[in-house]
């Protein structure tokens, strides 16, 4: 056997022995590991993610209590530290020091893939700038789970995340997204869902959509329909529990407008505009005759009295 082969075997054997001499898995290469964790069902964790969480020198979590539940389920007890929106600026330099020492640091969020609607991006950016390796450990993602169960085109999609909480700012942002030739993916909270869907209908038009809730959990629900139908359902049913992913079809995939949809549009417009301006806005948006919209708006306004 050549010396080089023997050296290779020795080094690989040495790699199997962890610090402290415990015969366990290979020592992790130094760097930052971005680890996806389950979005609900605790079994949605990859074997590789478990290896990394077991062997990392430090695991950064959004909320240590949430991550502890997952770790306890799999009998893991790595060193934990909190890393979230409120402490990221002060914790980041300490993490970079750890990486500079040659540590393997894992980053997890409360659920799903880190960096998707959480503060991990700045840490990854800083690690790369400092010359450290960044390893993606892929797995669950609420956005992708919703996309594949929505029944809407999935070849091109645009992830928006959370829209602004106030209706005016939300509609302004939605107007910017109107022309994107792709399926749109949003995150939304239960209390804002009905109003957010109504704003999507008013701004994006009569598109097909899906509201995906409690994905991978016991009460998983995917409700499909037009934006108007979904807005109407949640207005009557009240706010659903948990965080929701809303998936909206691309432009050109519009659901046909029925009379109830047009009336909903008119009512929403009348809350903010005069009869004349509301009629003009809805006519422009739907392509229907202005006189017809004005007559319907007048009838609806009369009914309210």
C-alpha cells in the first residue's frame, strides 16, 4: 500500500473521532450551516440536518424554546444561542468570531428554511465577506409546500412574503406586483387574511388563488377558489388560526367575474371613493361599460340607505 493511501485512511479515521475522543460521526468542516427545519410536522427533518444539529459547535435559533422541542424529539443537545431581529446586530460579531476560530455554526429559524422572511441574510452576507464557507442544508419551506399544493402554475413564481399591514400601503405594493408574469406567493396572518384577500381582488383582479393553512399539521387545509370567493369565505368564517400562505395565479389566469364579484368590487370602492369615481375605477379595471357599473353602484348605494 502506498504511503499516501495510508495517510488518507489515517486522516479519515481520525475524522471519525470527535473532540473528547467520542467515536461519533465525522467532524463538521468549519463554516456556517443554513439548516431547514420542519414547518409543522416534526418528522419533516432531513437526516443530514440532524447530523449537522448534533455535531455543530453552536446552533443559532430564532427562539431557543421552539428549537429545543425539535432537538429533544431527536435526543440532541447542542450548544444554543438566540439570533433574531432584536439581537442580530449585537450577536453577529460574536458569531463571526466563532467562525474565525474554525467553528461549525448552524443557523435555524423557528420553522422552514432560514433567510425566508427572517434576519439570517445579513449573517450569511457577513460570513461570506469574512471568507467563511456557507453550507445550505435544504428541507421544508412553507412557500414551496403551498406552491406545490395550490394547483396553480408552478413553473415561474415570485415570493413576496408579508405585505404591509395597512390597506393603503398593501394596495400600493400589490399594484406594483400586478404585471409580474408569475404565480405570486404571500405570507399572511389570520386576523388580516380576509382584508388582504379583498385588497388582492381589488388590485390584482379576478384571479384564481389558494389559501394554505396549517401545512403538514393535523388540521392542514388548502382552500382554492377565486380571490373574491376566498375573501368572502374568510369574511364570513372569521380569522383562521396559524400563519397562512396565499398563492395567486399569474396575470392572464383570471377567473371569470360574476355579478357577486362585481358587486364586491363596487362596495369596496364605495368605501373610499365617490359614486362617480368608484364607477370609473371599476369600469377601467374590469373593462365593463361605465354606465352599467354606475347603475349597479347606484342601486347598491340605495340599498344601503
